[in-house]
C-alpha cells in the first residue's frame, strides 16, 4: 500500500510550493487506494507558532485535502527519538562529541584558510578518554567516510553522492538533548510506514543524511520523488509579489479551491494538452514519475483563466453562499439568477464578481466624468424622460421586455441605440461598462430604474 505524507513546519504560513507537494502526495495516495498522512514538524520550539499550525489545518480544510488518521505532532514524540538516540549510542553507531564552540570556530577558520570544505573532523568519533569539563556534548552519528550514497529518485533518476564530499558525522541530538531535523524525519517516516516521499528538490541535499539514519537503524528506505521548484516568469525563486504567499490569501483574493488545485497540479505535471482537471481526474491520471525534471513557471494569467472557468461553472446558489464572504448578500434578491448569469461570465475572481454585483445593486453616488462627457450628448435628457414615461406605464420583468421599451423609444425618436444605451447606462451605474443594459434594468426592477434615471437627470442636467 502506498503511504505518503505532508510534513510542514509551523514556523510560518503554508505557501503554494508546500501546497503543491501536499497535493501531489495526496493524489498519489488516493490513486493507489493508500494513505495520506499529515505530520506537523514542530520540534523548533523557539520558532513554532500555534497560529501557523491552525493556518495550515484551515488551508487543508478549505481545499478539501483530507488526511487519513490523526495528525502527528513531532513535539509529542520526544521519548521515541530519545529511545533511538540511545540505541545508536549503545550499538556504537553514534557518539558524544565534546567539541566546544571555540574549537569548532578554530576548525572552520583553518579549513577556510586551506580552502577546504567546512566539515567536522571526527575528533571525538572514537574518543575513549576523559570528557572535558563544562562542555555539554552533542550526539553525532557515525556517517560513512567513503563510498557512494545513491538516492533512487522517481523524478531525477539515480542521484549519486560521494560520502567523503557531502557527509561528516552530523549531529542527531543537540547539547540540550533535542533531536535534529534529519534524524526525526527519518524515524517518523519509518515508524509511520511512509514508503513514498514526494517533496521539493530543496530537500535533496538532506536525503543522504536521512539514508544514513535509515541504514543505521535498519529501516527500509522509502521511494523518493524530489520535485523541482516553482519559479517566477524571470526564472527566479518566487517572491510574495509573484504569488509565494499564504494559501489562505488566495481565498481572500477570491480564488476557488478547485481552481487553485487545478492550477498547482499543472505546475510541473501534465497529461497531454489537457488544462482543466476535476479532482477525480487528477486522482485517476496523476503519476509522480511524470513530473517534469525542470522548474515550473508560475503564471497568474493561467490561474485567473482557470478561476474564471470554475466561477462560470459554479451553480448560482453556491455563488450566493460564496459571495456572502465578501459582504454581498443576495439570498433574498428576487433577480439573483439573472444577475449572476450575466456577471459570472465576466469575473476572474469572486472578489471581482462581488464588486460587479455591488456596482449594480448600489445606487451611484457620483458619476464618472469621462463617461458623462461621452454619453450625455445633446438631447439625452429628453431621451431618458421619454424612456421613463413609457417604463412608468408598463410592467416589465424580463430583460427582453425592457429591451422592447428601448426599441420603442429608438423607433419613435429615430435615433441609434447608442443614443439611449449610453446615457441610460451611466444613469444606472454612474459609469460605462458592465453587462447588457436590459439585464441591469431587469435586475434593478422598474422602480429602482426610474429612481436612478431621475437622480441622473437632477444631478447632471
């Protein structure tokens, strides 16, 4: 059974790179009928944040990425790590190192002066003398001094590391007894049965150290897939300006979870030329061996395009619910279907859609100067008064019925449609732009339409 995991550190927000890793891990587990587990790596007590932990969990809830079983917190597993540290000490596979900070600094300076790679020189590896006083030892694992460490990677192929070039006897427990990252990750993955690890390729350099831990403890080594990074359009690391922000900020900007997940699955993975993927299609088609070997490029226009597609295909009753989070309440609006059908074809985000709705349902308090100059040509007051008189004597409800009244005015006054359409639009919205004018009037209703026409004439005559 395939068992994958996502293991964020709660020292900051969940960003889209982490979310993509979680999505890939989730899809691969679901495709294979396996398990996807969530582990919070909160051993850094100085930098951990309960707020960050809750933000991660909230993001998973919003996106519908449900983990299997209980969430694991590393901070509650200290006894487990201590047990394995002691086991390695008892088996002679790890040792106490009494090197002081001063000694370490002196070693680094000497290595730099000799243009050597900075690394621990193993001076306490086989130490059997009297420990120096006043130094709390760290625990180091005995890493191989020569030979190769091969990472069998599902994305990159076999990656070979020369032990003497990349390893020294790295620390697995600090002087205060707290275990280090590479040690606890390997133990947790092994004990939780994680047999396929999908993560960013910024972790590739950690993998040889984790393999050393696996082998020292006799654990099976999982299959690794190291996913290339997401870059901006200039091929550089994402910044906040490019989109490397809190996942929940995407919700606040008005993106739908299905659009964001669809966007992320296509960053580094593809299935022919297909762009739109439902969650069920992602589960069916995704395979980590098909992940691209090169970095993917973040493209805001693609995300907007996808989001527009999903908004357009969202049922109106669901949109009413979603728009309420942006302060737009349409629950009791009798023309909400006409309104949303007209606007959701035009919106890239829910926030943008909410703004469009507000522009229509809110009586304009001011009028765009450029729109007035363009629309309110000679005779506009007479045209709108004529339209208002005809509207007063009828009871239209549908857009087509409002359109028929406009046609009647156009024919009687022998004018072009623009002569009535432009001033009427500015009277109703205070600006140019927006959906069809007959749709706007059907949404507003007869009384509100007449009120806005009268207001526009009074303020701009």
